[in-house]
């Protein structure tokens, strides 16, 4: 149905037929009110509000350029890490191949039998990535970003020992006779068959072992005779500086969100959060004001959220107003 | 400058030569309109700016495939719409945001005194009238009026038919007419006076504008 309203609309848009133009003119000439109203609408419409605020656009453009540089630096770093990982793999396989070829078929058999005890695999996950491993005994391990796992290709009959730097979640196949041992820089976690999470990053002050189900024993590498037994829902925090450990009841859900690509925290200190953000987004965060490190936050993000979204949310949600500046992959947080 | 040949040239320079100057020009041509479009959906200047920058970051990173995009202008608006919707979903913790979930607020910009055509009270009444309309109608009206988009372009961006756009605009215009007709005669006289002085000014500067 052709109404005068849609004709006016099309006139303003600039796509009107001669017949419609005719109808519009007739309508305008019916009364002074029509005329007035038409001119007002036209005025309102063409007042496009387009006095472009150029300074806002230019300021926004500068931010964009910063982000582009930022993204390029982050990308190239990940690439370098991935390439070096591939080279390592390549060198390893080349060495094995060389070994096999030079010693011949028979000696290969001999070496293979011997090497089951000492042939190790290493998996390194760069910042901003995750990985999943299934071991020869069927145990499953999820490796978080910036983490490294060393494990034997085949476990021996006495124990299943692996080494971890970083964070991982474990689902260990039950085997009462052969304990599974996660060795970190300062503590070792001994289990029979269970689900648990271990966070042992080299530059964190604490190592944390959290038990979801089953039973684990934790021992310090220096004093292996002292064992702490964890029950499900308990988390052991080991302070690397003063060699003290403490056991707390925790909500274990918070320790497994990372596997789903979520970043969830409750009353967590800003300093700890900054460390996690650094690992997820491959950035460096510094605090201009030390006191800000102790502010606590509760919240959740998706890991695929843009880092700027996260910084903006921090900026808005804090009781103490904060602000940040970015320079490539360096972020500085200050009091506003 | 928003003529399609010029935009095509910029797009070519960006995709073939990674020309940053052309990229900046493209940004400055569209920033204002994309920003206002995002703002009408997000109601936050920071997030509207962020959304526009997300779109342009993506353009820069995928610049080599720019030549496959038929209309860069439509692409920019569609990406801004999608990005803004994603932000909304995130805030509301919902999986998807559709056109029906968007709350659009219509506002007339503050004008400088000499170009002010509508008094503050009339502006307020117009804003109120438009804001009573359904969100979709408001968004379409905003896109046609503020962003200066053609019905065809709006149809592609919002993925609805040109006919529907026509109806939305007609609804908005009707509402405006009714509102303006109800304004008291003294105010109308004032408007008429301003209108004629303005028209005279306009006729005298037309030569320069075109």
C-alpha cells in the first residue's frame, strides 16, 4: 500500500518516481500544516549530525594502529615458538633415524629393548595455546598455555613418572601397583588413579595441586619422607620461597575452567590474575602502583575474548579507578 | 568522501600494496557513521569505538582478500553489526543476539546555536516520539537518516526486505508528522521564521557546496 509516509521516506532517501513526486506535491499543497510538517521533517532528516568529530576518529585510529602492531608482535612470537618446536621435533626424529640407519637392523632391536626405560618425549605448549596428550597407559593430560611436559614413551614396571613445568589437568588410569608421579620443581604428587590439576609455573611464587576425585600424596622434593594426603575438593599450595605448604578447601570448578577455554576467578588478587592474563594473551603486565596488586576481583571471561575487552572490563568494574596504557605487548596498569 | 570509485581505489591500494595511508583514509571516511551505528546498539562510547576497531583490525589482517568483497561499505556495516551483537551477547551472557534484542535509543545531536533549527523542547518531543517506536523501526530510521544509507543497503546489512524497510520508515515518518502537528502554534511560527532564514542562507551557499 502506497502511503504518503512511505512516499516522504523515499523522497528523503532520494529514490522517488515522478508519479510519487506528483502525489507528494499534492499532499504538501493541501494545507499549510502539511507544508510546515514536511519542511520540518526534511530539515530533521538532512541534519545528518555529520559534523565529523575528526579528533575522536584520529584518536581511535591511533588506538587501532597500536592494536595492529600488538597483534603482529604477538603473532610473530607464537610463530617463532611453534617453529622452534617443530625444529626440535625434526632434529629428534632425524637423530633417531640416523641412529637406526647407522647401527643396522639387529642393533636396532637391541637398542629398542634397552631404550624403553629412558626414551623421553617432550611437549611444549606456547603461550596462548592448549594441548591434550594421551600416555601409553591410557592416562589423559590436558596441558595449559606456556607449559612443558616430559614423559617416557613407555612406562617401566615400578612407577609412572612424568615431569611438569606449568599447568596441567590429569585423568590418571587406575593401577594400584604402579603409582603415577607428577614431578614439579619443588614438589611431587603421587597418585594411584584419579583426577587432579597441577599448576607449577617457573615464575610463579606458588605451586598448586588440586584434587577433583580419588586420592593423592604430595611430597616435597627436598624432604620426600614428609607426605601430605589430599582429599577431593582440597588444594595444596606450596610456597617456593619459604618451603611451606598449606591445604585449603576449594571450589574445584575454578581449577578446570581453563580446559574449556574459560577464565574464571573468585576474590583473586590482581597480581595473580595479571600473571594468568600474561600467559593467556602473551603480554607483559606491569603495575605502576604496587597497592593495585592486592585488589581482588571476581569474574569470568572467555579466553577468546579480546584482551582489550578484558582490560576495559577491569577498568570499569573496579572500586579503585584504574587506567592502562599499551605499547606493543607491554601493558602498564596505573591508578586513575 | 563516500563515492564508490574512490573507495574501490582505496581498497585496491590496501590489498595490493598494504598502503597504510589508504587504510587511514578509509578509516576516517567511515569511522563516524560506523561508530554511531555501533553506539545505537551498544550505548557505550568505549565499546562502540572498540567494535569499529575490531572491524578495521580484521580488515587490515585480511587485506589480501579485500578484492573478494563486493561492497566494502556494506561489509563494514555488516561486520560492525555482527561485532556489536557479539558484544551484546557477551554482556547479557546469552548465546545469540538478534535484531529483536537490540534496544536502540534515538538522540538528536546538540547543535551549535546558529544552526539550531529545533528548540530544545521540540527536540525532546521528537526524540520521545521516535523512542516510542519499536527498536527495529528506530534502528532502520537511524540508519537511513543518520548513516545516510539507501534502503537497499539497509536491507542487505540487516538481512530484511526492502519492503520492510519502506514500512519501518513510513511508520517513523508518520509518527514524526503527528508529533510535529501537535506542537503549539507559537512554536511553529518560530520554526517557520528560522526555516526561512535558513533556506535563504542555504540558497546563497549552494554554489559552493556543489
